[in-house]
């Protein structure tokens, strides 16, 4: 990791290093399709150290919000299908989406 005058460049962060040193990692899906969610979690897990065991949860928006409120995390991968993004344009769902993000 390089820094200039105390500023760390995002591009210089080694993701494998970060993940191997962070026990607080979760893969969360906002009611994501199983195949999408599985593809994302498998891609990330290839880069994790063998002793890292992140929480993996896929549920309704209010379940994911509740999980995040009760489990402060250092890192989280949120998986959202395109159809959920379209549904979020509805005012009520949009508020939940913004709260989740």
C-alpha cells in the first residue's frame, strides 16, 4: 500500500490482504436470485484466506437492514438484482433501498 502525505490511494489496496485480516465480512443479498448470489459469493471466496468464514445471508430488504443494524461490519458485499433496482423506484421501496445502502 502506498501513501503520499498520509493519503492512501484506493487502487493500491490489496483486496486479498484486506480480506485475510478482517473477520467482519458478510455477503448479503437483497432477495437476490440464487444463481446471482452464488456467483458473487464464489468469486469473492476465491480470494479469501481459508480461515475466513464470512456470514452469507440472502433475504428481504428489512431482514438485511436488521442484520446490518445488529452486526456492525468492516466490509460487506451487497448483491442486488436489476429487477430490485427497478422496484426501488417505488417510493416506499425506494426508502428501504436507500436505507439499506
